[in-house]
């Protein structure tokens, strides 16, 4: 979900600054119809305000009711023509509902949604709670003032609050690895992961399926061009990248110390662009953008990219209650090597010496681990 900014602009400025797809989506969306849906749910009239923001995938507009209560209306920019894209929206909603029902982690309450862009609104949408505060990236002047860095005087409190949220998040666990879905009885369970399959009963099964399905984001021509002046010959880099999935598959049964569930919930973009804060205290007031969330092996739980290692681990330890699994994984060089290489290979398509990571894993995994 890309409610990724509270840097609201007016409609006029928004349309001037947006690309063609975003502007077309805004004009295509029947905002009056969306207000009619919201009014029916809330039992009072509402209007779409001249406050708009957008991220990579979505437009967010503020709706205001007659009692001055406000909701966020989020519409998907590109048409959701595939079953996969519709399923992503449904699992995102199910994830937020699951979190809302099982812990105090601040996520938006979902009032209504529709995955079919052929509805009267003419866009797939979610009507949700408008959380208080500002996105941490945008707070106190935002990127123009702080260049994406949390102001120094607020860092300690912010990092501690993020650590508390991280502990709450990973304390939500399910018996399988996969997305969160709701079955026909309304209960929560794990569903398949897009492009991989599942759900998976063990970390071993997940890593094996990932190895069989993953595709590196850069083709050989691009890698050759990028390595033209690199320290490693392009042919060598291509071989390293090509071999990595099969090497992970060979190690799959030895990668995880916690091969069987329950498995923790993971936010796949746990960054300060998706974390909302109170601008006075920098306490976390909300976590947004749950589209890619799923349960994962513990070895894929990583640091938020904007935090340094050791101080954050100590903060996590200070707020852990039921167990210390999160701090243990963050403290493990082996686990973090797996998490880093998985993210770099799968999500980024980053060129790197994956062979060295394999050598390290082969030396540290040892014999097949027993299930915990």
C-alpha cells in the first residue's frame, strides 16, 4: 500500500506533477460514487477534500464527513486486470484486519474495499482509517530539510518506538509460511506466495520453492554492461548469479534453526517512508503499506534499512516480552547473511559476490538442523 506520504497537495498541483497513468486514474475515478459508498457506511454525508497524495501504486485522497471525521480513500493507479493483482489487495486487507484483531500495532482500520475496477467507482479501492501523525520521512520539513534522515534529537525515541513495533509485528505468528487470507468461514490462514506457491509447512520447503522459481531482475546483457569496468569479469558475475538459487536449494534443509512454525509476520518494506509518527515525540502512530506482507522463515527477518545494527538490537532486547527470537535473529551474522542475500537477489537484483555468502553458509550451517 502506498499511502506512503502525508505530503498532501491540492488537486490542481497533483495533476500537474503526476505522470500520465496517475493523472488518468485520478480523472477516471468516480469520487462522488466513492463518497456515496463511504456515506452509506458511516451514516452521514461526506465529501472528497482537495488533499491528495500518491505513491508508486496508489492515489490517496482525504474524505471528510459532516462531523469532521476523516477517512483515507485509496485507489489503485493501474487497472487490476489479473487474478494475482486482485489477490494482493485482498491479502493486504486481510493482513491489516488480522493485525487489528490480534495486537495493538497501529494499522489502519479497513471500512470497505473492492478489488474489481469495473465497479461504479471505476477503480479498485480501499476505504480506511486516516491515521494520526505524519510519515517519518516527511515529518518536520521532510526530505527537503532532513534529506531522508530522522532529526538527531528524535532518533533515540523514534528507534525505540520502531523496535517496539517490530517486536509486536514478529510476535504475530502463523503455523505456515505464506500470505494472510480469510477463508470462507472468515478465519485467518496462510495462502500462497505470488510467484512461489505454498503455503509452506517448513522453512526448507519455502527455500526450495524459492530456488526453483526465482528470476534475477537483470538479464545477462544488462549485467555485462554494468560490469564493463567492474573488478570481476562479467562472465564470472553471471555464473555466480546463475548458480546462487541452486546452491541455496542444496542448503535448504540446513538454513533454518526454526524449520517448523509458527513463523513471524514480516513487513516487506519496513522503512521510515511507511512509518507514521507524532511530530512532537516521534513515537510511532501507524504502519502503512501492507501489500507485500507475509509470514516468513525467521532467517528472513532483517533490520529496518534506516537503522544501524547494534544500537537497534539493544533497543529490541529492551522491549521484548514473550521471547527473544527477534533480537537473536538480528544478532546472528548467519541469519542476516541469508536475509541480505535473499533481499538483494529477489527484490533488488543487486550484483554481488553471492558465492562468498554461500561459502559462509556452507561453513556455518553444518549438518542438518533439527526442528525447533
